[in-house]
């Protein structure tokens, strides 16, 4: 059976981008593959959270994984920092990762631009840690959104380089995975790029947002003055709303509004109202479970401990093999 690994950084509440880009696939894949889904708390240290923030954010992701339907009996759910073998593999992988290629990574360049005062080494070697996350379980399928594609390419580079250096084929090649034809990119509500935590609170719709908050955010989404001719190409901000509709609404609803747009009869207020109601329906099953799960501390502890034990079993085997391959042998 193929092995699947994926993770989400513990940087706060999860949004529709995380859900449609990643979690929805996690839930489906747990029935078909050997799955490891983790909370990337080590990755979140690049932004220097306080201990309380770190703990709260890890809990938030764990709760939302469970509320979304990831089943700890089917998939191994764990917290990255509970598996020190990952940090050990990260160290070995760092020896074969080169400054030039790390500096060329798009996400590194974006982060340097966004926050030039905090260009720490952890940010530079972020893709190496991510490769260690994946290679530690020798995974081949990694369900992620489109923004992670380059990181997967780097994970393959590092795994293959290790294999070549030691003249073996220990690590299989991991590939980004989605059930659809292509990897998903969920746009935000600001009329520009993707939905994201760092793009501003109003840009993202969170799985935990109340119906009132969702309505308010969607009604404020950026639009233009409306189409002026039939079958006109949609500008980005309008295309984004249609892209969101494609994932949360029925095909009939989508076609209905698409026709209105093409016939120059669309009223954006109606489109937004429908979009907000469909987002509320899509997120309801998750939202309704979040509070109950969050209140059950013994259950959360049990899930995290059980997951850590299972993840460490797999990780320890890899580290044992890797140490042997590298040449750390007993005297
Ligand atoms: P992170 O925490 O930024 O995002 C978690 C997952 O959500 C997806 N995602 C999106 N998908 C579609 N549209 C969007 N607007 C959108 N926003 C976020 C991301 O693609 C991702 O799948 N580096 C990773 C975490 C990580 C990881 C790993 C993933 C660490 N180690 C090993 C896979 C395997 C990250 O920062 O994701």
C-alpha cells in the first residue's frame, strides 16, 4: 500500500484554502492509503510564536483535523515535534542541500520580501525540513495545494541526491497529489491572489467562522462595475468569486450565475449572497463539531499520544536505515 504524508503549519485557524487544497483529500485518502497527517509546529517556529500561541495553534489544527473527519483509527495524526527523528533526518538532508537552490525557492523569496527583518536560517532550510517530513515515512503521495508544488520538487531532489550519494534507491520519489486533474488554488476575497492566513483576516473564510461572519466577509469581497458586453472575459476579482462558487456551490448554481454574467444580467449582490450561503452549508458539519472536540482535552491528549507512538515507529525504522547507509556503525 502506498504511503501518504501531509501536514499543515500551526499558525492559526484553518481556512477554505486549507480545506479544499489539503484536508478534503486527507479525509478521502485515509480509506485507501497508509496515511500520516501531522501538525507542522516546527515549521511554525520561523515566525517566533510565544509558547502560549504555539500551544493554542497546535491544538486548533488538531481539533480542526478531527472535526473535518480525519479518523485517528484510520490515519496516523501526530504533532511534528513529538517525532524527533524528523529533526535528525533534517540535519542529514541539510548536508546535501545547497544555498543556491534554497535561495531560489519562490516561497523563500516571497517571505524575504514580506518580512526582510526576519530572514532566519530556518526559513532558508524550510524545504529541507519539509523533505524530511515526507521522506521519514518514505511517502510517495503528498496531498497539498498548488502553492506547495515547488517544495515537492525540492523534496524529490533531496531524496534522489541522497540515493545517488550513497548509491542506492532507499527513498522513493514523492509527488504532490490531488483527486482532481490539477492541484487546487483557492482564491481569497481581496480580488488578488490565493486565500491565506497572512493575506489579512478579511481575505480568508475560516472553517470556524460563524454564518454572520461569513456573510459579512463575502458581501465585502472586491468586485468591479459589472460586465458591459456579452460573454466578456471575467476580471480576476470576479473570476475568483466564480472559482469559489465552483468548489462550494452546486454545478447548477454555478451555471446559473455564469449565464447571468454572460448575458450582462448579473447582480453581484445576489451572487455574493448565494456564495455566502453555500459556504455556510459547506462548512457547517465541521464548524458544528469544533467546540465539542476542543472541550475534550483527554481525547485530544489521547489522539496526540497514540499518533506520536505510531509515527515514531515508522520514523525510527527510517532513521536506523539512514544511519546505517551514511556509515554510523557500531564498533
Ligand atoms: P500551509 O500550512 O501553508 O498550508 C497547509 C495546506 O493547505 C494548502 N493551502 C491551499 N490550497 C489551496 N488554496 C489555497 N489558497 C491554500 N492555502 C493553503 C497548502 O497547499 C497545504 O497543502 N509547507 C506546508 C506544510 C508542510 C507540509 C510538509 C506539507 C510542512 N511539511 C510535508 C506536506 C508535506 C505549508 O506551509 O502549508
